[in-house]
C-alpha cells in the first residue's frame, strides 16, 4: 500500500497544474484526412460523399471493386479506375463496442459507441453505428448510410460516413 501523506517530503505547498478546457489537436491526432484535390488523390470520394453519394472505385481492366477507393487496382495494378455508386443500405456483418482508449481531448461522452463491418453487397466496409447501443444490435440488422460533417481542427469543410439502424431494428 502506498502512503499518500506528503508531510514527510517538504513543508511547502505542491505546485498546481491545470488541464485546459479545450485542446487544439495537431494534424497527427485528426482521424479524418483532408479532402481536397490538393491533399488526396481520392478527393472524388469525398466530393461524392458531400453530394450525398457513397462511392468506391472499380477497375475497368479486371472489374474488381475495392473499398476504400484506390488510385491503383491492387489486383492487376491498373490505374484505369472509375467511381461506382454503392448502396446506402446494408446489413451488420460484425460489430463491437468501443468503451475507452480515446486520445486526450476527445469528449468523454463519445464512449461507448458501436463500430461495425457493414455488408453493402458489392463490398464490406467498417464504420461507426450511431443511434444504437451494442445491446440493441444483432448480426444481420439493417443499417443505412448517415453522412456527417467533421468539425475542427482545420478550417476546411469535411465529411465522413457512418451508419444508423433502419426503422424496425434496434
């Protein structure tokens, strides 16, 4: 057992430190990449998402479709790719709950939250599931696309995708 009495160590007061109310994230801790043509070669994915459409790339040479979007096909190494629309509804293939481990500065009330692998048919992709707790969900439940705007730490407008249970589930 540790003795927490500090009277034996010195007679003065201890130095006080404080934690800021707001922490400015360095770019390194920002989980969402910058989304313009100057910053990523898959900017069209974000442009499409901003316009309400979830897309990915399909190779024109071998017809393979992959998520996330690519600039080179990992199957045949072709760079002849086109953007294809993905369904906005799918089924839970797998899911888990995140209860902790968030970096310093992220709001404590963001946990717990659900992350899932969603089967959209042509592809399976991972994403956060909003508006449901772990106990509300089952494998095979229907979910639909939810597009969210990302705030801070940059001044650029950014979007990302999440999912939410469709009516009748959860």
